[in-house]
C-alpha cells in the first residue's frame, strides 16, 4: 500500500488511504486494536471512499480480505470507479 500511495502521490494524485494497523498475530504488533476501534476504522474507511473520485484496491496476488470486500461493495454501491493492482 505504501508503494501505491507513493507512486500516486508523486504522479500528482491526492491519496486518501485507509489506516493500516498490524494484526494481533503479527510479531511486530505492540498494541491490539479493540473491537470498538476496528468498527470505528471500518466506518472511517467508508467515509474516505465517499471522499474519493476512484478506488484503487491493493490486492497482492489477487487476495481480497473480508474488510476489503465490504469496502469494494460499498464503493460499487456508491458508483465509484474501482481498479485493482492485481487480477482479483
């Protein structure tokens, strides 16, 4: 996601990216995100989609997780153009 953000920013795009936090199972995770924080972040990501002109899904190897699937469905429902970094 950092690479896509960097490339788009250097190309002159205003990038509104989701917050990215390590999961509890990641060895580098220092703090756990609570369920309340996870819910708030999910809602915040949808508001960021509202602000966007288009959505770029960063899906290495074609992987799309549960949260991303929900965000894609929301973007489609609101008529946002969607593109993917890898074939889905």
